[in-house]
C-alpha cells in the first residue's frame, strides 16, 4: 500500500545551525509495525514551506523534508531528509569619502547574509529480534555552514528497546556507536568516534493531540585535533546533546497544526564560518543552537 502525503508548511522560525549529528526524531522501529505486514508495504510523505519579504526587509526562508519507509517481515528500512535555508538582506553604511557620516543614498547598500544553510539525511535499517528488542544500522549525511561544517558523513550501529507501551503512550531507549567525519569550513577535517544514547517518548494528550519529545547524547571516544583549540579534545570532552519537543493537533479533517522546539549543544563546536580571518585566528561557532517552529500541515490524501 502506497500512501503519498504532501504537506504545505507555513513556518514562523527562529533559525540556527545544528550540532554534528542529525536531528533526533521519534523514528525507532516497532515490531508490531512489521508483524502485520505480509507483503511489502511502502509509505512516503513530504513537506515544504517558504517565506519571502521584500522592501525595507529582504529575507527568504525555505524548509523542506521527505520521509519514506519500506516494511516487510521483521525488517524495516526508513529514509528521512530535511533542508533549512535562510538568507537576509541588511542595509549597511558604505562610507565612500571616509568622513564617518552618511552623505547620500549612494553610501547605503544592502549586504546579503546567509543565516541558515543546513541539510540532513539519514537512511536506517532495523532488524527486529523480539517484540521489544531490535538492532539497527544507519548512514548519515549533513551540512551546516553557519556552524562551520561544510560536510558531515557518518554512520551508527546500536541496540533499541521499547521501554514501555500503553494505549496512549510509549517510550524507547537506544545505545550504540556513532562515527562522523567532518569537513570544516575553516581548518582540517576531523573524525569523531562516539558513544551514543537516545531516549524518545510519545503520547496522545487528547483525541487528535500528540506530544512528542526525545533526547540524544553523544560523547567522543577518541582524541581530536581541533582547529579552534590547541589542546584538542580528549575522551569525553566533545559532548553533543540534541533535544526536541513538539505538540501536534488536528484542526480539521485534513489539517494539523504543530509547534516544536529544537535545542542543540556542541561542547567543541566547529570553526565559525566567516571569511577574511587573520592567520592563526580561528574563532569557534556558537555552542548552543535553537529552532522554534509553528507549522500548518495539510494532508491531500
């Protein structure tokens, strides 16, 4: 059975960069999902949103995403990809004669700045061992220019267990190994071997209203030679934490409203993605990034 869902999204966003790993999601496989599937089953959905402003404020913000899954027997393969892009035009002074004042409109220009440019993708395979236990392997790719990361490639392996399940709520825990190879905007590339732990919770608050939250923590197992720190990062010093919480509510037969908050912390962030730095000076990107969204989702069929 093939279900195709197109989501038209209107976002009110406070956009930031991302941590090294992809965003944590309530994405684990459940044995009951595949136990009832006698033949191959496919599911797919997509969402997209864009905001333009012109005139005194010049901005463009675009978001998009796609999800797809294939289920059969005790196996599940899932794909998840997302995009966030934001660009702003800011009016600045161009003091042509050097007198420290703005003499006419020719000394005012618009400077274009990219404030968000993130791409993330994850392909994951789950093999169910029992109704509550499974093993998984995943490959990941990401890009986050404002956070100083031109390209991040990696993978994950681990064990997942359903912690509890009721009629209205369920929780899962995972632990395993994560590998990331980072090509940085400034400085040499970096490889990170990490231990990973994850916990996710989802509950139906009222009929048609769902609360979802998850927390992912990663810490390095190897020494890292960082472009921004002469002492590098020894075992356990490059800790990354990703948190997300969202509430979704149906407001019509085919319409839902969702609000979400994402928080990402990187104790050893990459170099700041700016140009014209003096030789030997490589400032850090911000350790903390947040994203808040209000989203309308329309399901066509």
